[in-house]
C-alpha cells in the first residue's frame, strides 16, 4: 500500500474520532447543564462574577487596566448581577453602585478631556451611561 494513502486514511480516522468525541463531550455537557437547578446555576454565576471582579481589581491595581476600562467592566458585572437578582433591595443596591461608578467615570473622563487624553465622544458616552444608570435606579426605586 501507498504510504501517503495510509497516512491520509489514518489522519481522517483520527479526525473523525476527534469530532465524534468532541460532539459526545458537548452532548454530555448539555445534559449536565439541563440537570442543574436554577439556584445552583445562579450561585455559580455569582461566584464567577465575584472572582472576575477580584481579577479586574488586581489588574487595575497593577496598572494593567486603565480606570475607565475598570469602571466599565465593574458596571458590566453589576448589570450581569442584576439579571439574576429578583430581590428589590438587592437590585436597588446594585443600581446605586452602578450609578456611583458611572458618576466617577464621568468625572474621570471630564478630567481626561481637559488634558486631551479623552475625546468629547468619550465624555458623551460616559454621560449617557450615567444618565441611564440614574433612570434605571429611579424606575426601580422612585
């Protein structure tokens, strides 16, 4: 037999086995995900958000994550937390934190604009995010 043919056939067999095993692994993961209760998934989600927040804080403290990016990331984590929180008191607290972050970001970007380190677009974006946070807080806690 031709060596190229044997090598090609072996490669095809390995590729097919890999594809089948990956498909099987995904199927097993889907079955596992469907079996988990909602409370377990929410708990794991919150735990992951907490770990991510700690990671972002470390990156910011090390100077690897600029302040605006850090605040935007924090706000994204708060938004994610809001998705799984139904308790009104907890939701109001999360929205207050997001508003506080947004105000801080707007002040920071204002200072950056004054020294030409940020654009007017950056400032308008920060302002819009702050206003959105205020509106959402007012809707949740009039």
